[in-house]
C-alpha cells in the first residue's frame, strides 16, 4: 500500500515539475512570440507619407505654441463649410471615442495625443455637435484652417498610400502621424475594422511613459 502511495506521490511531483519547468515556459514563450509577431506586423504597416504642418496658437502674451509638436495625431479633412451629414456625424463620434480612450485626463502628467479636425466654417448643426461633444473643450481637440496646404499634404500622402497598397481611395479617411509629425498610415474613416486597426497603431506609436 505504501509503495502505491509513494508511486502516486512521485507521479504527482513529476507532473508538477513538468508543468513548472516545461509547460509554463513553453506557453509563455508562445505568448511572447505571438505578441512580438503582432507588433512586428503592425509596425510593418506603418510607412512614411510626408510631414504634417504646424497648428500654431498665439497666447495673450505673444508666445506661440505648435499644438501638434511631439504628439501622435489623428487627422481628418472636413474642408469648407461642412454639414452634419451622416458621415460627418460618424467621424466626429469616432474622434470623441478616440479622445476618451487616448486623450489627456485629469491626473495625467503628459499628454501625447491630438485629434486634428481641419475645416473652415461649418453649418449650425455641424458646429453644434462639434462643440457639445463631451471632450470638445479639452486640449486634445485641435481645429485648424489652412485648407489649401492641409489638402495638399493629406491628398498627396493618401494618393501615395493608395498606390503603394493598390487600393481604391475612400471618400472619407483618417491620417495618423507620429510624434515627429510624419504621416504613418491612412484609414477608411467609416470602416469599423480600419478604425480598429488605427486604434492598435495609435497604441503602438504613443510614447511609453
């Protein structure tokens, strides 16, 4: 009887040691390998498609600040006098969701994220939604004009992106730039899968601080 107990104990000890020394390390290695592979694949999707311009604010004392310097930016070009179409409503809501996820919040020491909305004017309905979003008054939102230069920068970059990837241009798109101001990728602004991939890329580009 004691020999059977001893045998079961040895088998139990062997099983525990096998789990600790073989199974768990192998599982950890596969997990880390999978994470590394994901990161490498995501990083490989980020190219260079030109540089964004400054968005300068001048304070009462005369000092100037580029609100986009050192920030990861999601940019969208609304153009002149945008209306609150279904598409623009969805884009504004997506921007709000991104601010809620990545934007500056009370207690944070640094903020590295900006939503850049490029427009000149807008209908009353459009302005009302843009100004009454929960995060509308936070510094994460940057509204800027200069439609001509912005359109050139984004259109040229998007054309290069579409040609490089052999894809058909979308009417509405987001651009993503890193902290150096380099545009790294474009996304269909009305496609949930594309927006989900953009969220992953934002997380990849944000400084780990």
